[in-house]
């Protein structure tokens, strides 16, 4: 089995080498697709100099910062593995947890699996605005879609690849999470959550999501529940323009 790993990165020069190394040594035969979303801190130079000609690794570039959702949409058509997982470019999530999600899909229990930071007692997660935001989104998913959930906003989301490619996402930024969650549930897919490890980082350490992204996530859930046709046409469904992938 081949696992496609989609990595949207933006200004991750301090961690990109290590996280790529961790992903490459994680279980499974892998296809790694990195999308640099207009980095300005040297991340792009590292990718070009050190990873462009690496077997099993494709690098794509956005000319300007478009957002995490746009970067993921750029990567999705290139995925050829049976299962696809999302991996951030920092060190908050451990690629050694891949099997926890992937094996559930391979066994046929579900086509969508999320890695929950809040199901593991080993994770120490302070009560911050981020945690409050996650709890709020979890409650909204339960109320609007009837799906109990502990971590709607987790990075670790694994899908059967053909399902992900058939969702026709329109997200640009961090609304990727609520959009993909809403669409999967609306299509009748049960989202299974499994506990994962998590190394929390602060805004000072590079965490990029802000309160405006939280409001956008709330609106995205409401929109896909109440006005799905309007939500689908809110933005033209077009893939962001990316430079030629590495060979």
C-alpha cells in the first residue's frame, strides 16, 4: 500500500528538514507532496536545494501565500496512494502515529479517520483560546450534523484517496477543516477518531491560526449545513496556480 502525505508549508525553515525526515522514515511506502505556500523565510530555498530531486517526493510552489486550504487543494490531484493523510510542516504531530489512522481505513471500518489530540491522556494541552475554539467547533459539529467529535480542527485527517479527491473542496485557508468535515458527514461517512501524540507550540513559536480563522470556521460549518449550494459556489472551484513540480 502507498500512503500519500500532503504537506502544506508556510515559513517553516526551522522545522522543514526534520519533519520531512520524520515523514520519510515513518511506516508505509509513501508519496510525499509538499506545497510551499509562498514562504518568505528560506523554506522555499531549502525545498529547492535539498528535496526537489528526491525519489518519492514532489514539491510544488505557490507564487504567493494563499492559505492552507489552497495548498491542500493544489496537492490533492497529485495523490496516487490508496490512503491520503494531511501533515503540517511543523513538529506538533508525530508521523509515527500514521498507522493509528491508516489501519482503520485499510480494515474497512471507515473511509475517514481523524487523529484527536484530546483523546490521549499523555498530551498536556493548556486552556487557551485555541482549545476553547476547538471545543466550540466540536459542539457545532454535533449540533449541526449529529456527529460526536473531540477534535474537528486536528491536522491529522486521513481519507481514502478517491473520497478526498471527489469532495471538490473550495477552501482557501484554515476553513479546510470545517469544510472537509461537513462534506464527509453530509455524504454519510462516519468519522472515526483515534488518540494521537501532540507537541503543542505557541504563536511565538510559529502557530499561525488566529481568531479570524476561528470565526471563518464557524461560518463555514453553518454555511455547509444551512446553505450548501451557496457554499459550493462561494468561490470558483479552481486549483491554485503552482509552479512545475519537481521531477
